[in-house]
C-alpha cells in the first residue's frame, strides 16, 4: 500500500494515491464494522492519547472507538482541566507527553497550526482532529469515502459546498481533497462568508443556491460557525435560511440522484430543512458518521505501520 506520511496533519500534503490507499483500507474496515466481530489488532501494544482542546462529540468518540477496535490502549486527556489552563505552554505539554511514550496522538485545537507545532516536538504519530480554521483531514476523508460508496467513484463529480465557507476547516479540507481527485467544486454562500483569496482556489462561486446546485451530484451543507465569528456576517438566521438553507425547492435544481451531506452538528431550519436531512433516499448524513470510525481506523493503522517501520530501522542502525 502507498502511504508515506509520518503524521496526518492535513490533506494538503497527501498525494492522490495516498488518499486512495487510505480510502481502500477504510472500505475494508467499514465492512468489518458491519460484521459480528468488529475488532482487529493493528494497534495492539500501542498507546493512543486523545487531546481535545475544543468540545467534540462525533470526532472524539469515533477516534476513541477506532483505537479500541484496533486494540490500542486509549487515554482521553481532560484538557479543560489541564496544565495549559494553568499557564503551561504547548511546548511544555509536548515534552510531558514525550515522557509518557505515546505512539499515536490525536489533537483538536482552536488555533490554526497548533497541531503542526506539536507534531514537531513529539516522538509519535500525530493526527489532526481539527485546528482552528485550518484543516480537518479525517472529516474530508470520511466525506470522500461516503461519496465514493454512494456514487461508485470519487472523480469527475459536480460537488457543491454550501454555507459558511470562510470559517470552516471542513470546507478547506474537502476543497483540497476533492480538487486532488479531479472533481468540479462549487462554493455557494453569501459573499460575507467566502474566505479571502477564494477566487484562486480553482473553484466556482455562487451566491444563489438554485443556480449553484444546477446539475450537482453531491450537496454538502455546512453550519454557521458562530463561535468563530466576530461580527454580523448575516442579517438573521431566518433570512439566511430563506436564501441559503437547503429545502426541497432548492434541492430540485440538483440531479435527481444527488446525495445530501452534512458534517454535523446540524442546525435544522437554519442551513437545512429537517425533512431533507432525514430523507433516506437523498441524505447520507448517518453514513458519514458511520464512515468516520472506519476512516480513523485506517488512518491510525497506516500511521502505526510507518511508525513501527521507522523504529525498526533505527533499531537496526543501532
């Protein structure tokens, strides 16, 4: 299998063949997850530490479950009560972690680049579970796996990403991944929620939902990231839903077999109508959650293989 990474810090550094390798392995883990015996031993004897400096439900739970399913010793650190709250620097935290000899470190942090900094200071494989407005690589990978399983391919599709693009690390990672896999990407939302320099990203931009969704294969909705906003980006949630919330009328512009996605948490009646979210013929939102465990199992398995190979090489040199 072709996967050359020591860490999984973002999609930007992944080559298309590495994305395919990870998704192929995740596909096999997805089938394992649906079986009677859901456990493997790829991480047996390894220690996984989860450090979430931001609140999370889906991502933290799926990383924990993925590690346990593969036999790792999993520890969740309570970052709300950590020494960082008492003034310890991120570098000192990294030194403390090194003394514990972890093998896999899963980190979510509110500041862009913090996970990359940790990766430079620790002697283990680091997985980015979301850093600020920068990236959320495993979310993009699970979205890609969901699309591939639903559509039978992950290339030359018309994919619309709708909503708060400016504050979304999910959008950034998806744009990078889907672009590498030769898809046509459309960003739909109000100009106030488009990031600076977006015109250079190789995407199409729309501020009209029906025009943007015309002929799309995949419709990916994003929530308003109010916690990252420091001003009034929309007139009101009611007005936002009227113009950019996904309902049956707007969705009718997409292809008849278009799938609807949402990374969660979902605000019904703000960015998506509840009946659309629950439509078993169009919505793959629950499948996204399911694929999250499989993708994180695959990512940790591949990184653990590379970690063991590096350690074996160092041992041979000694």
